[in-house]
């Protein structure tokens, strides 16, 4: 007997949904029709549901305006089978990515909601719209032949990192009716993600960033010849700045704006450079900083080789397009992450940083940066500095902590926004001596909403006097928190930076991660001088594979209270954090590209370490008593900073009983074996 194939009812679903839209008076467009140039271009630029280039065509689309004048794109996708509404992952999110973080085109193509969310991400990627409604509709014939519809309505936004949130259950689309739409918008805007959901979604998006950066750097390295390490960094920085735009004042630079012209003054590089200058001017960065950034980027952007027109296109336009296509959505959805730190690590993984042996450019993982910030007791009123800032990952973590604290403690919306601005403009300071890495730090802070005012390209050991670099240059930066991952080849494994920074502070806290030999003799002279004005509160042994693939050194975190000399009776909390709950693998050997997995309550363990340093043994939970030890150091020594809990070797009665028991068991076993061999010889 031949099984009868179920016929799709997609045409009937489309007819029903479009009929609703007409009856509501919604001005909608069908698949082949234009909505507006910006949205049409975005759908055409974004990779298609099958994984190719362009060709994204929602079955229906509309652009609705709420009572505040804000526009809301609405994208609708139809299917025609009962089980094709949506495909969710184990966490209940729209499952549009595989385990290796690449797009899951099978789901995107087969399920209505998944397709609509895919289209919505195209708009987040290529347009200025930050809030999109994605609707999936499918249906089937019931036993009586009646058409039954299923609808999924999702909010896709910067606020949920483009993953999407289900808005509710709906039996029709009457919420789009003009007289219902404002109430619907209010409902959408009240959707909240829990702190746990935000962290999980950020982690997911960060893994996708890693995969995209690998793809991008592979492409540039293999196919774009003649670009050095610095050129790649500067092209990425310039592209991102030029495509950010300033709402209402400066539109993002589009790929189509680059015309591959050889006319002087109108080359692709000059167009990008002008847009970068416009952006920096509108952001009101200090003039010296604007000029310095433009000068740094100019040589690469105006170089003859990248602006040479071949086959109707310049190398600069080609690279610009690749960067926008691979990374655009991630820096536009506003991830609060060390974006350029990831960029840096990937860019330099191919050729190696040219001065790596001299400068030890190894950037701090984001979860370690967050721990350092907590250990330095950063809050909304802190003034945080970093004397070897790299890509500013530690300052990004500090900014996040400061803004989260402000959000929790300030109830006035106006006061909160003013505090955010003050944090970014006045309460962060970083120094980086390497120009290419400095550019990444500036870019990182611009992506975070422009906290780049006091990111300084200078030598913190020789030239920095402790003053603000811009604005009131005569004023001292009133640092109350110091965070650092120094170059370990510097004097004292990098403790020279710690001594200098802490000597310029009057009070506060410091947390540094450094090669552990700094605490066992390699930096004793620096350590002794530091203890004359600062107290060592804690010494934390970190996992040996923390920087796997970058460095294999054993690291230690030291925590200080600044402004009080260390006394011989001061208690130091020694913590063995070798097992931090993460399992790491070198990326080349990692399955599915995942080189960091939370296998044993890693997030909770990191919070526990912060609590142990501040509150003591009563906070022990995941860590054992043998991982925690309270002891003292000799302030005149400087080489006894890496202690561990003493092991009691005195045997107990239980030890004796176990030893006797083990011996008797062994003796009986031997007797039985001998008896068996004797029986075998006798032929029994």
C-alpha cells in the first residue's frame, strides 16, 4: 500500500495571513515587492537561507510606526506543514546555529520562525533598525478538512543579541492593527532577559564571533596578498568605525559607497578616511586623539596597492566588504565584550606578532578580566586604570561592572545616563605603547559607546605622570582601582608596572595576573618596595592551561589594598584555583572549534574566589578546604607569595588501621594464589 504524501497548504496559509493584513489596513509588501531601499539592500546583502549570497525574500513585510515615531520592520515567513513552525534548541532559543557556531541553513530554510528570525538578523546586520518583529506562520488541514494555523511571534533586537525572544501566544495578527499596535509595542518593550539568559546569549554570540573571525582571517590571509599584520588591524578598525554611523547625523558607510575609483580625492581609501574623520568629529573626541587616529589609519587606507583598481574593484573594497559581511552584526548589536581582543588574538595567530618575544602580547580571557575587576572591588564610583592595556579588555570589563552597579543603584533615568557618560569620559584610563594594539583599544572603547577619551598611546613606565591626557591635563587621575596583565618579559616579570601604578595611588585596590615566579624570587626587590605602601590580601594560583595556545606559563593573581603597608601579622588568603571548572583545548585540536567548555560550575567557582578573597573561608562551597589557606608572609622577603595549605603528614589511627587492613588483604591474596598453584601441580 503506497503511503499518501501530505500536501503543503502554504498557499492557503499565505492567503489567510495576507487577508488579515488587508483587513487590518496594514500597508504590507509581498515577496518580490520593495519595502524601502535600506531594507531591500540588507535582505539582498545577507547570506540566503540556503547559504548563498543574497536572495532573502520574506513572504510578506511591513514597516509600522508607533506613537513615538519609531519604525518597526515586520517580517513574515510562511510554511505549509504542521511541524514546520519553529525549531528551538535545548535552551528554548531559535536554533539557527550549529554546534560549531556556523549557520544552520537546514533549520533556517525549513521552519517559518527560523526563517523570519534569519531575515530579522539581516536588518540588524545591514540597517540602522535595532528592533524587528519576526513572524512565522504555518498550517495544516484537520480531520474535517479545516485549515488550522499556527503562529510564532518573536522580538529580534540588539537587546537580545539578535537571538530573539518569543513575545507570546497569538491566534491571528490583529496586534498589527493600527489601533492595537502601540499596546503591542509596549508589551514588546517590557520583555526582560534574566542575568543568566543574558550571560548565556552573550557566550553564544561570542563563540559565533570567534568562528567568524577565524573565517575572516583565513580569507584575508589566503586571498589578500600584500597586507601586513598592522594593515589588517587598521583596515578592520577603519571599516568598523566607518560603518557604525551616528543616528540622525551620519549614515553608516555602505559597500555601494565605495566605487573603486582611481580619481584623486575619490579613491575608496579616501572615502573611508573621510567617513572615519566625520565619525570622530561627531563623537567629539579630543582633537589630538582624532588627529592621531586619522594619521595612524591614513597610511594603510591611502596606500597605492590597496586602492589599485583591478577587474573593476580595489583590494580595499573587497576587504571592507568581507569585514562588514562577516562581523557587521556582532559590533552592531552592541555586545559588551572585548571584541577587539578576540580580533587581535585571531589576527596574530597566523603570522605571530612581530615583537611578541619582546612584548608578550597575550590578552586576558574575558572571564578572568571579570574576576580581576571584582577582586579590585570596582563599582560605579571607581576610577580604574591599566598600565599595559592591550586591547582594553580589562577596561571593558571594568566599564561593564561600573555601569551594572550604576543601573542597580540609580533610579533616575537622567542621572543614570549622566553617570554612564561620566564613567566613559572620566573614570577609565589605559596606556598602551604599541600603536597597532593601541588602535584596537581605542576601537574597543568606541564600540562600547566611546570610553576612549583617556586611552593613551604612551610608555607608562617612562612618560606617564598620572594626569588626564585630554581635557583637564593638569588634573591627576584619582585612581582607586588598578587592573593589569603585564608583559612578563618586563623587569620583575612585569611587577615594575605594579610598583609604579600603586605608588601613584593614595587608596583603593589592585588585582593583577602575572607569571607566578614573580612571587617566588624573580621580583623580590619590587615586591618588598610594593609592600611598604600596599598590603597583599590574596594570592590565587590559576590553571596552568589558562592561556593555552598563546602561552604555557603558570600564572598567579595577586590582590592588594593600596595605601597601607603590609605588616608581618597581616593575613594573606592563599587559594589554589587550578581547577576552575573549565576544560580547555588548543583550538586546532578542539572538536567543533570549541576550545573552552564549562564542565563543573565555572561561573560559580569564579564568583566563589572573589567572595573568598573578600569574606574568607565561610564562602567555601565548590572549592575544598585544601584549596584555601590563610597564612602570613615576610614583608622583607618578597619571595614567599605563593603558598599552599600545609599537609599534615602525622599518621592517624585510621591510617594505621587501613594500612594493616591493606597488608592483611595482600597477605591472604598471596596465600590463596600459592595454594592455587600447588593444587594445579598436584593435578587437583
